[in-house]
C-alpha cells in the first residue's frame, strides 16, 4: 500500500497539536530566557534586559492568543481558530504568563542573576498592554481606535526609564577612562550604599560642577560602592580619585578594589586590595593608587585587572553621622 492510500487527518486536527506545540514552546522560551545565566557584564546589559521585559510579555500574550485564535490577536479571519478566545480564556493565559514570569524571577537567584519586583511590575505592564490589544480586536469604531492606542502608551511609559538608563550607560562608556564625574544625575544609579545615603552636590568638585555627597550613618562599616565597572583596567597604570572632608575632624576612609573572582574565596579579606587614606578636616585629598599594587594584592593569586567589578569606599566604627564628597574617578596610563 502506498503512502498516498493512508487516510489523512483533517486539516483542523493536524493544526491543533502544531499550534499547542508552538504555544508551549513560546511559554518555555519566555521562562527560559528569564532563568538562563546570560554572561552579562556591565550596567548596559541590565538596562537592555529591563527595557525588554514589558514588550516581550506583551508580545507573548498576543502570540499565545494568536496561536489559538488568530483573529482574536488581530490576524485575518482566513487563519483558522482552534480554541475561541473568550474573556475568561484570555485572562487565564494572562495569569499563566504572570505566574511564569514570577517563577522565572524567583529561579534567577539560583542562576547567578538578580530577581527583582521591578521586573515583575514591567512584566505585568506588558501583559496589561497585551490585554488592551486583544480587547481592541473585538471593539468597533472609536472604542477600537482608543483601545488600539492604549497598549503603545503603556509600553512607552514603562520603557522611558530603562531607555534613559541605557543611554546613560552608553555615555559613561564613551567617557572612559573617566569612571565617574557625577555631571549626570543618572550616574548615581551606578552606586550602591551600605549604611549611608548619597546625593549629587555642587558645593565642591574637581571635574565639572558636581560631586557625590556621601552621608555616613552610625555603624561599623558604612560606605558607598560603585557596582558597575564593565570596562577593562589592564592597560592602565594608576587609579585616581578626589575626596573632600567638609567636617572639622580628620576622616579615615578605606578604599577597596576587587575583581569578579573575589566571590570564589568567600570574599576573604586577604583576596582584595585595601588602601587607607586620612583626609584632614576641611581639606581635600587627591588619591593615586598604583594598579600594579592592586594586581598583586590578593595573597594567593593575581587580581584580574580586566574584571574589576567594585570600588568600595567606607569608614569603620562611625559613631556619629559623617559626610564626605568624592569626584573625578579616573584611570591613567
């Protein structure tokens, strides 16, 4: 018997498993992308991923609806429906995607990535935009036009902040080997605090008009750390920064540098670079650090100068609120 004599399944019966497979594959792709340990290095990659959350989840919802009921997603009626999309079914797909996004965010902690409620909110905004789009497909007249515009408004609104952050990351990369000068307000996004607060200040500066004001709280090791350092330091010989002490008493600070491999040692003290500096009251200091000393600082290895990932500036045993300012962090050959 030839293959042509076997009975063929009706087209609609062949279509169902194909569409279901595509829907499940898309769902797996979304969750897998959230969990996959991408080798991201630098703030720009994080900004790009932040920018993608809402559009991806909006598109995922529209595609899943479209796999099952193409006209409900805005495709021509000639594409066959296998499961008619009612409001309850669209909401169920939305909830599945929302739950998948939250599960993916939770699993990121096991993949070396950083879960964030901000990403969950962006996913939700994208799904909301998708719901408005699907709703617009069954509306008529002016209501249809209004509902068609709303998704784009939502996506633009949630994309403004990560887009501006990405542009700032590009600007910072272009100014390298100047690492930080605080002339742009968004530079503060590169810094994290521990036992302190930060703000931009125009009361003192050595490069431009602004510096970073650090207000130390009472504590054992309060300070501030620059967390995004995607550029390589291997071709440079010195690291410079300026520090101002507006108080009346001398201020002792510790400057710590570490690379990506430092975490493999459990953040051991002897596996990183430290320099203690004392700034007299009411005075400023220009600090120069020899990068050869930084490279040789770990006790049992050499620091990887192309993977420096933190500059930490802190004090110890602070018993009253203390302020200092920093500016003009840069590398020289």
